[in-house]
């Protein structure tokens, strides 16, 4: 059940203590509580400055396994998150802006019934979904084995064609429909959130080069691990064709470069061409930065759409345990224990591959980012601390902070 608190700057200590106990009761960690109370104070100050006579209300709520605190104040439209876009080291609110900017990924703004509402994301029960998936995996295995013993092969095939595959295809279609707009809006929103866009092209070029390098390394690692282990599973035609030069009719560099540029704005979305979507998103974000304030309505729209699409993806992901159950039950019902050794081997190969790629990423962070300390390396992989380490990493790949808060090479 949601709990509501009246927030007053004069009574902030008492309100913070009450919120601390409420968050502890919801099993939030000490770090999450300190982070939330810090953001609560900064946002309350922002609301009080722009709406001095408006009372601020805090609401602790849990939905879909996510714990959050919503701050609301009635008055003219005021989004304190937007203020993090333009800042300078000489500003009186420099440190307050830096706090909000470093934790922007935990904040969300929307306006409801004349009220300004800022939601602070506190905690997500990630382990709960892992437990649900493991339970679904075991339950699917048991149910599938029972189906294999009790049902005829015709019945199993009917269930596979009319029930299992139907649910799986619905999920895949829903995810495919959301991936392109979610990625596009997320990339544009991220680029337009930078304080200075004059050097975004150069920074983006370096990021794309590192992305291409890691992609190539991932492909090499996958082939190096999979081919020796699963060669016997490849059809003879593929093994024989691999010795024929005409078998691989790969496009040249010119064709590859041309394939990155869409012939129209709709084609990347209809064809789910992710490289074209990424390129289009980067160009759009840079162009909006060059246009400046005139593109602010579009920027706000894309930021809102980003939140909407991310929420839809999160809702769709709630059915992952069900899909785990269906996939396991379908496999066990048709083949019983026969695929188990191959599944275990595949899992082992993937585990080794992920471990190698983790080491490669860590090495690249140390080499290209100049990070020597293991503490900073760990923070790069910690979503809660990533934005707080952005300035540190940017400086080590060739960009330094200027007096206006932007980066120059």
C-alpha cells in the first residue's frame, strides 16, 4: 500500500527519517535509501524555489516489482530534470545540478492534473525475476516430461503448433515492434542530454570505432569457441561449401558502407535494420543539438517517448518466466532428456564466451580509458554508478571538461 508524506524544508529531517523507515520496510538497501533521500532534498529545493507556496508531497509506492518515491507539487509547469541540460561550473546551483545530473537515470518527470511529478526510482526486484525464471524452468521440465509420458506425439505436436508457438510468436512480435523505437528514442535522448554537442560527432566516432572493435572481437570469440565444439552438428553441405570460394559471396566495403545509409526514413523501422536506426538516431541527436532551443519541443517529446517505450518493454519482459516455462515444457515434451547434454554444453560454451568478453571489455576500459584502479573498472559495470563516472572516463579517452560544462578534445 502506498504511503504519503508532506515534505517541508523546515521539517525535512523528520520527513527524511520517516521516509527512511518506510523504505527499509520495503527492503531497500542503505545505499538506495541514502541516494533517494539526497535526491528528495534536491528536488524539494528545486520545487520550493519555483513554487514557494506549493506544498510538496512524497509518495512511496511499489509497482511491478519496482520501488519508487514520487514527489508532486501543484503549480505552473516546472521540470527540474531539464535544468541539468544547461549548467556551468560558476553557477550557484552547480553541486545540486551535478547531483541531479549524475542520477538522472533514476528520475522521471510527468505532469498530472496540474501537478509537477518527479519519480525517483529506488529499487527493482531483479533477483525475484531470476527466481521466477528458475522456478519456471524446473516446472516446465517436470510438466514437459509428464506430457512426454502421458500424451501421444500427435497431441504434443498440436500443443506445440497451436499453443506454445503461438505465445512465443506473440512475445517475439511484441519485442520486435518495440526494439527499434525504443533504441532510436534512447539514443537520441542520450545525445541531446549532453551539455555540449559541438564535439558529439568526434566523441560518437570514437565510440563507434570501439563498438565496431568489440563487435568484431565478439564474433571471433563466438566462432573460436563454437566451431571446435559444434562442428559435428553442421550439415555436410556447409562444410563442403566452405571450401568453395563462391560459397561466401560477401558484399564489399563499398556495399557495406552504402547499406548503413537508408534510402528513406521509414525503411530502417520497417526492416528492423539496427545499424541504420543507430546512424539515423545519432544524426538526429546531433542535428537537434545544432538547432538548439528551437528543437526543445521535439527533444521533450522524444524524452517522453523514451520513457513510454522503456516502460512497455519492461511490461513485456514480465512474461519472460512464462516463456521459459513454455520453451522448457515444449522441449521436454518432444524429446525428454535427449537434448539435455547438448543444452548443458551450449550453456558452458556461452558462459566461457561471456567471461572472455567481460575480460576483453575490462581490458579495453583500462587501455583506452586509462583506468588503472579496479574500483573504477567495477563502477563502469555498475549501472547505479555509471553516470557518476562519466566525466572521469571521458577525460581519459581524450575529452576534458571546459568552463561551460561541455567537453573539448
